């Protein structure tokens, strides 16, 4: 029975009739109080006799809401509460007290309640324990198969408490409330139950969303086209990736070799995600970025008090990578004292934390990478020979970009899509197509040796996207950032070039001057690069003369901003044509 008093009169919050001689929880005897939390008033009296009968009356009025303590984003009226009791008066009493705060559904039997559960998305089920034909616990067991997410609550007499505590411990019910109940107590329990239902539903929704997102990322990483994030289809790259695929399914130690910027970390990650250790951690460590003492602690961890500032135990990267893969970048710069400890890990898969005595055993795959000549370092005594052989189990050499220039167009497209936020105005072929590059600019890139490899190409494309003002990336937007002379391409003829002015940046790379002459568009013997530069110079002079020296107007006519125009003026040595210095004009314009 759900009544707040033993009589059928709907109780207010004034008082609750209490049978004498019967233990009660949270139910005061004769008292008076206010009618509701909304600010109404009410009075009530209660008396009891030794035979266990009691009467109680109470009146209460109020206009306030009882939902002020609800969690943010929780709509109490959108989550139904099903109340089950075999006595109609008790159901009416419950509806009378809580209809303003909650959406109440009622049923007079377990069978009727199960029918409601099939048709309504019930959040909380509150049932009397003692009912004919089906007890409250029996009903909740059946209800769990129909509405597994609904929060179950039992209302019972004090003498049933032991049975219900056992049910709570077994997870069959969320809470129980003893009779006669107190309105404030029941309201608090219902709010907690609704919040629990809401949080569980949100958790399930977010878990599903995260699973979908993880599946998308997994598909992206495992795309057949790029083997992770690697882009290209040249024979040199395919040969390296074939070896990567062959070793991925094993637990062998891998040594990646190649110049800086060739994508060694991407290959290491591709090996990991195509291995049986895919679901385990992939941990990166740059051996050249940390001092020897810090590197040892970072790799193997330390105990509290191992050194000044070690306030707590710190897990090393090898411990974190247990079961997965650790990637040791720039292994050629590993200090000699750390090489000894790393050798033991490779041999025995065990180590001790700095300042500790406990031996830690791990199952870690080691992938290392270097751009240095380890054989020469061994000869010089700067790298342990035994460690070299432990690391060099399965070597993979990644080709520099100059040996796979056929991949440049695919890489340029990849990086333009990656950095397209820098140039929303570049939309070739309509919105949504993304930025594009002029054919002559692409041909120019394919004649460059890229001493910085793929990393340099990415920086160059990002810079071009920032500088581009027209619908395409053009030759004028390509700024090769290293003005120093570099090794020319195979077959290039050496030619002397005047040194660049101090602080100047070439529009074209120095080795382009060493290349054979580009195909001529006319009878001229001059290269395309020279003719493009002359055309740019002439356009700038014409615009300034047409605008009578007004730099802002000339920049608008050329479709570039003023700072870019000043850069081009300095590049072509045209500052003497201006009526005033750029600084003075900038001040006057401000």
C-alpha cells in the first residue's frame, strides 16, 4: 500500500497518521507544517491506538514547483513514473502529491503494469511490495525483461526491510521506501532515480556515438589507398610499404631509416595499426628531445623520492606501452648510459624504474627510427654495436621525395585538402571542390629536389594557400623557404648564380637556375621562371603608374593585399619608384 496515512484521505504535507506500536521510518507523529514547497500553509493532526489503527488528516495548498532541484537538461515531465498498487485510494494519494512535479502513470496490478511498460517509455517503476497474485519483487523481475533501463523502487512496511536490502545488494532494486512515506523523502528519491535514468541513457548514447566515431577513424586509418596517412604510389614507396606490411603481422623489432621528413613516424604507426597489437597503445618517444637523465625517467619511469622533484611514482613509456608498440624516434641520438638499459629491455623485456628495486616485465614491440648512419656511429664508438644488432632485426629504408617525384601531385592534393581552411576562396569547379593548383606550378614542384622531403612540401603548400589570391595556386605563390644552395637534380648543369640580398627569400629555389632550360613557349631563349618574374614586375609597375603611386589602390587592382605588394616591390627592387617610403605611407594610411 502506498498511502501516506492509513486512511484513504489524500494527505497534504501537514501530518501523517501513524499507527501505534508499529515502527516507522521518517514519519513524524502529531505535527503541523506547511502544505507544499510552493509556499502554501496547512495543518494536520494524527492519533494512533494500540491496535495498530490510525487516522490522519491534512490539507495543503501551494503554487510552487517541486522540480527546482532537477539536474540541468533533465525534463521531469518527459520521463514517466509508473506507480503500482492494488488500492485505488493509495494511487490517488500519490497522484495528488506529485502530479505537479512528475508525469505519473498508475496501475492496480502487476499484469496491468506490464502492459503499460510495453507501450510507454517508463523511466522509474515504484511498486508496493505486498499485493495479491504478484508481489512487488516478482513484478520487478518481470518488468526488468520488458524495460531493463527503468529504475526500480519498492515501497514497503518496515518488516520487509531485510528482504529488500538483500534485493538491493543483488542489484534487483535501486531503493526502497518504508511506509508511511514522507512526501519530501519520496520526492528526493524520485529525483535521484530520474537523474540516474537520464545519465544512463546519455551514457549509452555517447558510448554509441563514440563507437561510431572510433569505427570511422579505424576505417580511415585502414584505408586501402593510403595505408594509414601515407600518400603515394611510386615504386620506391611501394617497396618500402610492402616490407612494412610483411613485418606488421609479426612482433619483430623494426628499424626505420631515411632522411628527416620522409614519414618514418607514419610508417611506424601504419605497422602498429596493421598488427595484432592494434587495440593496444602506440607510444612515441623522441630520444633527441630530452636530456639523458630526463629521458631515462621518461622511458623507464621513477619511484617517489628517486631524485629532487620526484614527488610521486611515475610510469615510464615502456610501462604505458605494455601490450602495444613503442616508437623510439631519433634512436641514433640516444645517450650511451641509456643505451645499456635499453639493451636489457630488448633482450629480457624487463627493467627497474629509476630509484626502484622492483623488476617490471613488459610485452612491447619496439620500432625505432633514425636519419643518422648508425654503422659510422658504431665505428666511432658512439653507439653500442650489440644494441645496433638488437634494433636492426628488420630494417626498412624510406626513399627521399626526390626519388619519388611522381608522388608529388598526389601529395600536393593531399596537403591542399588538409590545409584548405587557409584558402576558402580557392574553389575550382564550384563550391565544395576545394583548392587547386595551376599546371605550371605543379610542374615547377616536380623539378625541385626537396631537401626537406615531404615535410618541406607540406610547408610549401600551406604557405602557398595563405598567399594565393586568385582561383588557383600559381607559380607566384610558391615560396621555397631555404635560400642556400642545395644539391641539384640528376643531370642538372651547374651554373653560377649571384648571392641573394641579405634577408631576401627567393621566389624560386636556387637549384632551378641549375636545371636545363624549361620548354619554351615562344622563340625566346629565356626560361619560364625568368619570363614569369619579368611579367610580374611589369604588372606591378603598370598598376602603380596607373594608380599614380597609390599603393593601396594598386594592391586592390592587382588582387593582393598591401603587405604582399610591398614584399614584391622589395623582391623586384622597385621601392625607388614609390613617391614615399613604405613605412611613411603605412603611417599616413593609419
